[in-house]
C-alpha cells in the first residue's frame, strides 16, 4: 500500500538547489586544483581505490566535469532523477576513497552520507514537475 504525502514544491526546489551547490563548487575545485586534489587521494588511507578506476589525475578532471554538468542539470531540475544517479555514482567512490578510514575527519564522511540521502530522495521520488 502506497501512502501519498504532500510536500511543498518550494521545499523540493530548495533541497535540489542546496544539494546541487556542493557538486558545483567541488567540480570547479577539482578542475582548478587538480594537483591538490590528486595529493588528497594519494594521502588518503584508501587512496589505492582510485587507482582501480584509473589514473587519479584524469579521474579528478573527469569527476570535476561530471560534477559540474550533472550538478547544473540537477540545479535547474532537468532530468533530476538521472542527474542524481550520476552524482551518486561519482560521490560513492569519492567517499570510499577520501572519507572512509579518516577517523580524524568524520564530519566530511557524514556530510557525504547526508548528501547521499538527499540524492536518494530525488532518485526514489518523481520530482520532475517541481
């Protein structure tokens, strides 16, 4: 049995705009600070995970471009579900590589977990008309 819940259109728009911001800023940062981001990967406890996917330098560039593109689509509400899935696909390996295993920085890990929750909301709910 499915129960309908009424949600304010503005709250959905606000959530989408606020969640998109982290990806736009992170994507720009990846592209402007490639070497610094690669060093973060190399210094992370699970940085070796990145090498499974390829050269970290190119992964940083690619993830930056994807975060900006999908983040912008998510921001404007175009193909929101698909944009959220793409952003989730980028966020999971970043979280596993950089935040997991960094016991001294649990805040960023739980920030990413909260962002994953926001993305899952848009993946599981049809919000295209909002």
